[in-house]
C-alpha cells in the first residue's frame, strides 16, 4: 500500500469536509424557494452556493447541513426578490456557467468572495443589527 500523504494542500484547494456530495441533495429542497433574476439559471445558482455552503460546513469540521445552504443562498439574495439594475447584472455575471464542470475557478471565486466571518452562526443577526 502506498501512502500519498493525505489530502493535497495549497492555494485554492480549500478545506475538505466530510460528505460534501450531500450538499447537492440538500440543495434540491431549496429549488422551489430560490428567486433567480432574469438570465440567472438555477443550476448555476446551486453550484455557486453549494461551494459557499461547503466552506461553511468545513469551517465547523462537519458535513453540510440545510442551514449551510440557507446561509449561502441568503448571502447572495437568492431567497428574496431578485435585485434590479447593476446589482442583478453583477450577480448574473458572477454565477454565469458556474454549474459547468470546466468552471471550477468561477465557483472558487464565488466562495472566496465570502469572508469566513460572514459564515458564523451569528453573522445574519450581526448583519441585521448593523442594517438597523
């Protein structure tokens, strides 16, 4: 048996968490709640937000749960009415083709836009307090 030294590490490799594929199954339960704007595709939204949900799960050292998806979809505004104007154009550009298997770097860019602190359990409460 050959020991290859475990998981690779380095730039843009992230932190591997357990049972990552389960996040896609969990994401299916959100599809009916998602509010994409004109020109945004559900598969791209799911691919980009699953990456963010996996980052959150890995930060806590566990498999993904529904709350991770809720946070990810909410951070980008997919659980409310879609933005308009420049905000929609920017979000559409960010998530465009994220579901395509050749677009790993696009998903990484989405994930890397979200600071670890925004993925804490109390981050949503903190954001609401700052807004009021």
